[in-house]
C-alpha cells in the first residue's frame, strides 16, 4: 500500500509473518520480511541485528492471487 506516511523510496514491512514461499513464482505469499534480509550480525564486536536495514528492489505483483498456505498443517502431520 502506498501512503503519504512513508517517504518515497522507502519500504515498510511489518515483522512476524510466517514464511510462505512459492517456488514457482519465487516470492513469499505471506509477506515475511526475513526473506529479504540475511541472518548475520553487524560485526564480531557489536554482534547486533543487521536485519532491520536492507536495500531492496520493489515491483508491483500483477499475477494471479496465490493461495496462502502458511497456516496449513505439514503434509506429513
């Protein structure tokens, strides 16, 4: 959603979504921010979270609606 509350060139993603990857399309259907960031520390000294800042390229998805399957039970359950 584009709003005036977010500066141009900035993407705001809320945290806490379960990953729901579609291997055929190559996207996360549930909006999990962790698919965009690496799980690495800021440095060996600071060891802080580097996942709160990332460069990303955004483009509007114009394909068909993909079924959300993040909350389905595992196939072998």
